[in-house]
C-alpha cells in the first residue's frame, strides 16, 4: 500500500503548495506556532474544495485536558467543519492523569458524524501509550499521529515501529514531527508507519516595505517574515516516499 503524505498548513498559499507538491491530504489548522488551533470556517471551505482536508479541532494552546464548555465549543467546531466540507477531523482529549479521556473523545466523535478522524499528538504525552492505543482503537479513530513520544519522529522511530506492530491493521499509524526530505526514507523504513505528516515549511520574507519594532504576537518576527509551506519541500517529501 502506498504511503500517504499529509501536510499541515493553515492558509490558502499553504493549501496550494501542498497540492502542487503532491500531498494526499492536508491537516488544516491555524496558529501553527502554538502547535495548531482550529481554523476558520472560510478557510475550511477553501481547502476542502481543493484537496482532502482533515480539520484540527483544538480550541486553545496548552494541555489537552478540556472543560465541559471547551468540549461543547469543540463539538460545535466539528459541526461547522462538517458543514463546510471537511473530509475529517483531528482531535484528542486527555484526563489530568495523562489517560485518554474516553468520554470526551466519544462526544467529539459523535459530532463528527462518521468523518475520517485522527487522534493527534496528545498521544505523545499519555502516561501509557500501549493502553492509550487500545483505547483509541476501541473508540473508532482511523489513525493516530505520533512522534513516538519523542522530540521528533526520527528520534521516536523505534517506538513508532513498536506501536505499529501492536496496532497491526486495526488503525493507521502516522509518523510526524521534524520530518524532512533528508530523514523521511530512514524514518519510514525504521518506523514502518502507514502515513507521514509534515509541515514542509521554509522561511518566507515579508513583502512589507516598512519596518518597526512592534510585534503582533510572541511568535512574530520583527521584520514580518514567517514560516510558510514550501511546495518544493512537499515535492521532495513526495519523491522520497515514492522511491521507497
């Protein structure tokens, strides 16, 4: 089976770059500098009309322990994603003890109305990944995104391989975090992951011809430059996968 390539992006330029580079799907989010947050309805519609789009459902940065009010907002965000053509959702919830919050996840999946679904990298901070994987499978998630509980998928490749062996064909294991054209081949060979997730970004200089010291947020650079999805990196990832 061909290995699928998912690109994480959050703006029209990034969606078009993912398409041009040959991605199979995008994970759509905003706030990439904060680990990803739920995108706007208009952005969901734009992306879903052009490429299979799984939408991140995460109402805030920080941990993955959510209040009842936050879960209600997340469920509403899922319904909005469905209404705007999303093919799937990407989400997850944990208990304060670092276990999968089964009831919260069940509530969110019910709102997803049978869409494709991914349990995101909340998995990488669970206390017992083997038990968590079984619970995620039991809940009915289609895949789990993981770096093997390491700083990068490359560093966690052997752990990902262990999870893949445990999962068998019951759920797709998608490796992500720090994936580059240089390490993707060895990552796939070692981890045996079914799918690969990458941001494929490079520094994009600002087109603004004036400068100043004001910053709009902690992640912003003083000169207005930003990290943006790069179609050449996406294409290099695609080529590397296809050569395996």
